[in-house]
């Protein structure tokens, strides 16, 4: 393992007394840098840092703090529970809850959701009169809320023609209004259509509440649709330095991947040409050479679908991952290079010794392509078994 020059804080149960060298390092300087880049692109809009799903797997509390240090004015979460975690850590920035926290089988469960939401001082997104009424009952006073309007995402949100009823609802003090794009990462026409449907809603909201915060853009909206910036932008993936889509590459905007996935060689053997490796024998050595085993597998979030399709940096050189990804271990073929036990291996991220060499860098986007998925899913699927270490 390489010595880490900066202060580090390990979080999570798995970090306590870790023996296995597998860990996720999150570079908080990269998060701060990325927030700065996005702020400059979105100006005069300010940044709402989306830290749902434990900060897309990066650690919500550390990421939220770094984002606020870099000037983010709001945070957003998907669950009441996620907001409570931020409040328990002492974070006092405004936190937007991105949907109505309903789905409980009875009225008592729904009241409890509303009570906890208000208890954690989260700002609800409201799309139905029923939820407005529930909030009013629980709070006994008008509740500050952002109206959530569906202009074409087809998920949650009220219809544009339902905006006036919510604006007039006595249980609410409307302090914001927002919508969400379905195709901001891939298509301009759909986003323009959604903006056309959104504009009359904005006018209505502003007429009733001139101070209301208007927001629509996600990461792809910030990077590709300046007309969508409004007062606030809700950025997730780009803040972590990852690409919303292959056509919207984070690096091209000067964004830096914050995440490094690192381990150490745990087993070394020399094999002769033709030696098969791992379940199903999907790979055999093309020539005599060295095979290194790494103590990480799909139980840690390495997608099994990437088997035989990614590379790692071992002692600073790229080598192919070979054979099926197994639950706890993966193999790497290093050819004539004899690895040593404990050699540093980077599965995602860059090489400390050559930080500016783009060929010595494995991006999350590469894994996403190999797995046939989007970059979002890769860090979200890195499991709690892997300690998160925050650097910088
Ligand atoms: C997750 C989410 C975002 C952030 O999206 P990114 O593409 O990661 O920037 C913004 N708004 C809503 C409603 C979301 O659910």
C-alpha cells in the first residue's frame, strides 16, 4: 500500500480494524474543485449538492460538508432517513427532500413520515393536495415547501394545471418550485419541450411568491442546457467528477473523478500457457506469465458483467482483469512482470506516482461501459463491506 500524504478519515463499520487492504478513497479536494467548476458554469444560479444514496456511494456527510465548503447553498436527498443522517452530523444547510415520502400502508405511517421530515427540518417537495394536507395537520402551521411539477419526466410531480391549487393551499408556504428532465444528457428537443411546459408554471409561482427558488437542471442540464439554470441547479453525478452519459464526458468540463478504489495483491502465481482461470474457465493464459489475485469481488460491487473487460493499475502499469469476477476475488494477468504480495492495485482512479498521466487512470465510465450500464450505478453499487476513506 502506498503511503498517503494527506489527512485521512475512515468511516463505516468496515473501516474499524480493517485487515483487508481493499478500500475506497474519496478525494474531497476533487469534490470541492468540481463544485467550483459547476458553480462557475451555473452562475448566477447556485448549487444544490445531491447527496442521496450515501452521496452516490462516496459518503454523504463528508461529501455534503465538502460541497458546502466549496459554496453549495443547498443539499438534496431522496429519503427522510438520509436527511436525518446529515442533521445528526450537525449539518445545518437547507436540505430538499426530492419526493413525497409516502407509500406506507396506513395513515399512521404517513403521519410518522411527515413528522420525521419536519423534525429533521427538511424542505419537502410537494406534488399533491393530499400531502399538503398531511403536512398541515402535522405542523399546525404553514410549511415551507417546494412545488414539484412533472413537465415530462413521467415519474413524480403534479401536472402543470395543478400548480394553482397547490400555490393557493393554506398548509403551504411555497418557497420554491422545480421540475426534472428526462433526457438532458442525450437530447436537446425534449429538454426544450419540458422548458416550454415549465415556463408558465414558473410565471405562476413567481407571481404568487416572487422570492421562490426556481430550479430544473441536473448535472447534464448544467453542462448542456444553459437556459435551464434558473436560480439553483441540482447536481449529483458531475459533482463526483463522473459523466452523466458517454456523450457528456466529465473530464471535458475539467471535472475530476473523486473516487479511487484500491486494494493490494493477495496471492501470486506463475502459470503456463493455456492455464484456465476462475469459474467457467472463460479465460486461459495466452502465454506463460504471472497471475495476481486481488481481494475484491462482486460482493464489494465489482460488476460480474465486467469480467474480462476491465484493466487495473498494478504498480502503476495497466494490466487486464482475467477470468470471471468472483464474489470475493478477481485475477489479473501481468505477463512477464512478477508482482509481489501487497503490491498496490488501483481498480478505479489514478496512479499516485504519475498523477498527470491520463493513460494511468481507470475511469468509472470505463467500468460502466464494460458493464453495459451508466456511471451512476457503479459507485452506488460499491457495498458497505468496503471502507470509505476521505482524503483531503
Ligand atoms: C438524482 C437527482 C438529481 C441529480 O442528478 P444528476 O444527474 O446526478 O446530477 C437531480 N434532481 C433529481 C430530482 C434527482 O432525483
